[in-house]
C-alpha cells in the first residue's frame, strides 16, 4: 500500500497512523509517478485537484486552465490528499467511505 501526500498534511498524518504497512511518498519531494497519475485521472478526473486550497486560489485563470498533470507536477499541493494505492485500487481523500473500504471502520 502506498500513500501519496504531503509530509506536513495533517490528514495524511492521520491516515499514516491508522494504516499498517503503508509506504509514504511525499508528492512535493518525489512527485506522483506517471502511471499512478494516469490511473488517478481516469478514476477521479478533476476531483484529483483540491480547488478549495490556497494554492488553487492563488493561480491565475490561465494557470487553472492548464492540464491537470502539468498543474500537479508544478504545484503538488494542489492534489487532493491522500491518494492511496492498494493492490491496484485507488482511494482519494480520508473520509469514512475510504476508511471503510480499507477495512478500518
């Protein structure tokens, strides 16, 4: 299981504490692998972007129109977090449904 997120994101920290045997990948330092990016875009579309973030609000209209992979490579904090990959299945966010799907609730 791999959790993609940011090391100073409190939601990612909570998820890491509850998940056993999770590998953490900081998207700011390591980026999001291209294959994971494609799969996440196929599964979640533009929900992969956190449009409520201060990073998003700081972008110009022309920057917001760029392709999602370009935006996430340049601004990793725009990714909704955490993104969890578990045996080919992807989960986005840390809500009750994600926790239930991972067998934590």
